[in-house]
């Protein structure tokens, strides 16, 4: 069973988000240990779940029939 992925973690820079292990940034257990995977909130900011492949269309931008 996979862990629930947090939408807005308190300190996302402290954890590697690349797998379900959620290792600390200084002790990466999986991969090659070169760099950690960033949380989407670090890359795209708050509200990152509101857009993307599964995002609901914006009602103002949907074409009217």
C-alpha cells in the first residue's frame, strides 16, 4: 500500500520525494544518491494540484455551446 502524498508539507526541502521511502535529503536510500527529487510545491508553488493532466477545466476557459 502506498503512502498518502502530502499536498503542502511543512519542510519539503528536507525530504527526497522520488519514491515511497521519503528519505531525508542527506541519506538517500534509493537511486544513485546524487540528488533528491523535489516536491511539486517547490517546483510549481502552491496550488500545484489545480493544473496538470487530471486538473478540472477552468469554467471561464471552457468553450460554450
